[in-house]
């Protein structure tokens, strides 16, 4: 009554509906268990058997129309519940057959009687053969194959998890995805592992159900013979006919839904994890024009051979020809538009390419005078691609590089503290077809050859096998890598490789180069914009700095110095405060940079130590520092007076120490005096990558240091 009142309300909320659904599921499970011990009337058995068939059909259709297996994540649980429900029905129907079967076929229900009479024509010998064939198909073909695929899928899914996690981390670090998207993709990987692990167990339920069906049939026939002949005085022929027909009907009613669920299980475990309906997938991949024409021709030849069934073969041949013709028409119609787009894009791409010298392609009679508009400014950041890489930047062809580059710019702008200029992309017919080139202020800073239709499997340091493909190195970090086909992605991730597409390779390379060359991207316009933004929240602080205390050029040089040494300029408030304090004492950009670094010491050390309580540092011996001081004073230039042999020994020692720190999982930090810091920072910038040079004044008071090595002469 209470349940009826809830449904009668017009404004029941979702929470109430959720409670009702939960009670319904729990009640259904308890009702299934009750069927095992309580007697069930024949009419109720008919309803439950019909419901069982309908449930299996619905599950199969849901599997067929589901885009990805993970969208039906409850499938393993559905298999378990449906299996238990079917076994409970077997027990209930067995009780009815053995108790009431002697009264006639209808005593066990119309559904069982109909399957015994109509499906197998009332012949129990035919029924036994049909039931045996059905069991062989279900148990040895469908269930066995699905079980094996479930085991392999579960194992490979678990093995590939580390590689997929590393790919997500790489995309996150490169700025291609946000933190929320990374969390969502990690959850999807976890759900995928849980799903295929559950499917591995669920396939065992399906296999056990098939075995149980066979055993139940044998037990029912033997039990029916004993009960019919001993308790109801039936002769052998009548007993075996009555109970065998009822048992086979009961078995068919149960095994047909079991076969449907087995097929659904096989479809789920053999589906690719892609957002495509099964029908579209089969149409796309089976609709091979050449194969269909050859098949139609073979069928037609078979149809005209004397003695063969002409109508069936010829009709089927014509049907395949017609289907292939209409499929080709549909493909041509959809491909014609894309072809026009490709042509248009190719034309625009050629128009953007640099024309050859002496090109007089202007129409005759058009003598337009050249002007300053014909002088194109130099691109701050440029990306040139060969013609084979045009699909990467063409949205109509599914190119994702533009979106990836936008993500790189956004991430770098947030990290560095200023707006990274736009990247000007164009094709260049002078480049090799698969080459891309990155330039900064017109100067090439990086280029590489890639394959737009392949994926790059990068060796992160430890893999468990080799891949067939084109061996290369990752353009961004120089790691060993292999260009592979998209179909090898799962195998590569299972072996421990980090797999990225061609767009990600270019974007990561661009991100790495711009990070290293960020100091060249800051000019007068960027510096003024930073001051204008700071003035909105701190107007008095910015007021009078430029041009009263220092020129804008000096500010630009200070910002460039900071970025050159790997210090981000997000904290413009602290930077400007330091400049206001020291601008009256010196206008030397290097002196002002040193003062700003001391003000930013907590941020600098935090970026280096990554939250470590103690900072491991490398120092110079007092004798070596003294020699370097004297060399600077004697030369009057920054580092110009260091004796070449000494400079080489210092460089070698610092390289060895930095490598040792990297192997220990700690940052490489050189701690020296404030006078030598800028000199050594420039000296080691390119010779000892990854080494951070700090002065004693740049260590915060609350930061503990640990000297791991002291470098002498």
C-alpha cells in the first residue's frame, strides 16, 4: 500500500525513486532464492520463463547497441543475477515436472509443454539430439572461446595499466589535458581493469551454467523414470516419453536464454574499446569492395553450375552486388565533400608557401606599386611542416595539432607568468614531406621527422620487449623510441612503452624548446603588459617605477635574466618591490637580477627541492673559489679570465656530480658565493644541463642544506 502511494504521487523525487529501485533489486534477489525452496504454480512458471527469455534478449540487444564495453559496466553483475535466476527456475521447474508430470504435458506449464511439443515435434529422440547440439555449441564453442578471451583481456589490461598511466602523466605535463581530465582518464583506466577482471570471473558463471544444464537434464530424466514407474505405475515407454519430453522442454527453455547470454558475453569481450556501434563497425570493416565483388562472382559461378541450387546462389550473388553498389555510392557521396576540402586546404597551403625569387605570376597590366604592407614582420614563434604533415594541422582531416599547441601555450603562460605569443603555422614545400621545423625569431631551434599516420612508442627507461617499427629518438628529450602502427598501441603499452600520437610529439617538442628559450619571448610589450596587470591590484607599487626609477629596457633585461636562469616571473609583485628598493642603488641589470633572486629565494628553492625537507648541494672548495675570484678581478670580465684547463676540469667534475645526484633521485644544486653565481650559471647553462646554481644568500633561513660533494682544483 505504501509503495502504491509513493507511485501515485506526482512529485516524487529522485531520491525516493532510487530507494524504490534499490528495494526492487534486493527483493528480486531474495525472490530468486525463495524459488529454490517454495513451490511455484505452473502459471507463475510460465510467466517467469517468459521473463527469462525476454531478459536475455534485452541484454543481448543492449550489448549490440552499446558503443563501448565500459558503458555496460554492470554486465558481469547482470550475468551473475541472470544465471542464478535461471538455475532457480530449473530447480522450481524440476519440482513441478517430477511432482505433476504424470498428469500430462500441461501440468508443468504451457511454456515447457510448448517447447517439448512444438520445437522438437513431440519426438524425444529428436529433442535429445537438438539439446545435445545446443549444449555443445554453448559449452565448447561460445562459452569456451569467451572464457579464454576474458582471461587474456584481463591479463593484458592489467599489464598495460602502467603504460597508460605514464601516457596520461605525459599529456598532463605537456598541457594537453587538464587535471580534471587526467583524473577522469585515470578513473576510466581503473574501471576498465575492474570490468575485464570481473568479466574473467563472469565467464566462469556462464561456463558453469552450461555444465549445470546438462547435469540437470540427465538427473531429471533418471528421476522422472524412477518416479513415474515406481510411484505412478507407468510403464517404461510412457514414463520415458512423458518425462523426457518435459525435461527436454524445460532444458530448452533454460538453455536458449543461456545461449543468448553466452553470445552477449562473447560480444562484450571481443569488442574494441572504441565509441562505435557494432553495426557501424562491421559495416565499415566488412564492407571491403574488392572482397564483396569477388564473393558475389564466386556465388554466381556456383549458381550456374548444373545440379546446384540456382535460385539461392544467384539471388544471393545479386544481393551482394546491389549492397556493394549502394555502399560505394554512399562512400563516394561522403568522400566527395572531404576531397573538396582537402583540395582547398592544399591550395591554401601552397599559397602560404614562400614563392620563388623572380616569380612574375601577377596578372598582366597590374603594376601595383609595392608598399610597407608587402614587408611581413618576422614570426616570433614559427612552425613549418612538410606537405605530408598537413593533416595534423587541418581540422577537416581530424588534425589535433592546433588544439595541442593551444594547450601548450596556455600551460606555459600559466607556469612562466607571461602570455606566450601565438605560433604561426604554415606548410613549406622546400621541406622534406615528413619534416617539421620550429623557429624562434626566424632562427631554427628544432626540427625532426615524424609519421603522421603512426604513433611513437617511447622507452621511458625500462621496457619488457622490442617492437617492430622504425627506430628513432624522441625529439623533445632524446629518449629511444619506435614509430609503430596504431594497431600496436596496446602491445606497446603492455611492454611498458609510453605511446603518443604524432601531434603530441610535435607539441611536446615545441613545449620543451619554448621552456628553454622562454627568455627570448619577453620583450618591451610583454613587460609593459605585466606592469599594467600589476597596477590594477597594486597601483602605488608600480607608480613611478618606469621611467622614473629605471627604463623599461632595464626591466626587460632583468626579466630575461630571470627566465634565462629558469626562474619564473609569476610573482611580479615581489619582483617589482625588489626593483623599487634597489633601483636607486644600481642600474646594472645583473645586480638587480641578483637582488630579485634573493627576494624570490623561497620560490626558487621550492621549485628545485620539490617539497624535500633537506636540500643536497655541491660546493666549491675555498681554494677554488679564491682562484676564481682572482681570475675575475684580473680579467675584469665575467669568466673570461678562467684558465682553459681549469675550466675544463671544473666542467667535468660538475657533470659527474650532477649525474650522481640524478641517479640518487635528487636535484643537482651548486652552492657558491654571490659574486660567482651569475658567472657559473652562464658557464654551466649548456655544458651541465639540469644543474641549478644558487648563492649562499638565496638559501632561505628555514631550509636545511646537506653538502654531498666539494669540488676542488
